[in-house]
């Protein structure tokens, strides 16, 4: 019922709920209709998305004559499954080097990746898509220096990540917590590198070292297949991954549902 009827007396109220595909809803392990007509849904899945209709009947009783009249009200809602996006972090940083030639740069790059992977392996996170390029950089009062521009992504889906999801079906709460911990560890690692080389004046700075303040971190969101972001349609939850509506689909971890007019269901992962 609406707020108007919820806040006043109603006589002999009854409620009939219909879900997607005009299927009449009855109480079961997943859905329950309370005595006051509330629909309670547990473990809402994308397949349950769609239009829901509540038909509300009550009696208007005329004072004095006690004449009864049945009043019918109909309310339609559209429910969408949603989930939190999966987080990963795109990182970039710089290292000084002697030259852009030779195998030393490649060795440093491989060792750095191994060190970072070991640092976050217990969180079932890992480094993916690593790359680097060597550039000559002119620095005021220092002249020309060679620097490695390194980039990689920290991802929460290292082999074995599903084993950590014993208490959660979707697991994004666990993977997102782990990736935040991985981000913090990597930040602290490079912060300590800078402290060693830049703030201990008794040490000789090696030719290859981390460039202080060069670490840049950007969060990258992804949605599970069948979900996507749509700020125009779901402005009250713009950061959420919402189930793809009929006429759209998402086959991978993109954040946008693509158009496919032949789809008539929610949460499609392919276009027939």
C-alpha cells in the first residue's frame, strides 16, 4: 500500500503479489508475504529482477448503514539485483637507472614483480599486466637522467581466491577487503624505499632506486558478467553494478551493459 493508506485504519485488508512473468507469489524459503502485505525476499538473485505488482483490497464501511464496499488498489514496482563492484588498482611508478640499454633494467623489472607478488600472495592478490619503458628525463639542476616508467595492476583474483569465500557466495566483500590490504602494503613498501634512500644521508644512493613521490594509484572498478553501471537509470546507486535490463547484456567484467534487442531477461551474459 502507499503511505496514505499505511498511516490510517483499513478494514479487512488482503494482498496479492505477482512477480516477474506475472507469476503469483506465495510464501517459501526465499520469499515471504507478511500479514500486513510486506514482501520480504531473502538472497535476492539477478533472476528475481523485474516488475512486481501488489494488488491491495480493503473494505470501506459506511457509518450507520454498515454498507460495505470493496476497494482495490494496484501498485507496481521494478526490482533490480545489484552488487558492489570488484576493485583492482592500477599503479605506476618510476625507478632511476644508469642507461636504457642492457639487461639490467629487465632484471630489475622481473625482481620487482616477484617481490610485490610475494608481498601480497597471502591475500590471494597478484600483479597483472606489468610493463615498463625507459625514458630520458631532464630534471632542473640535475640535467638528463634515465628513468624506468613502470606500470601494473594489482588484482584480487590470484589462483586460489575462491577458497577464501567459504562464508560468502558473491565474495566481493572478501576480495575487496583483500585488495585494499594489498594496496596498503604496496604503498608502505615504496614509502619505506623512499625513506631508506632519501632520508638517510649516510647511505650512498644506488644508481637504480625508486623515485620518491612517483607512485600513482587509481582504483579500477569492474562488474561481474550480467551486471553493469548505469548512472542515468540508477542515479541513487551510481557506483553499483546493477543487473543488465532486458535488451542489454554484459559478457565479461566490463562496467557497461551492451545493447541486444533480442534479449528479454535480466542479467543476460550473451547476445543470441
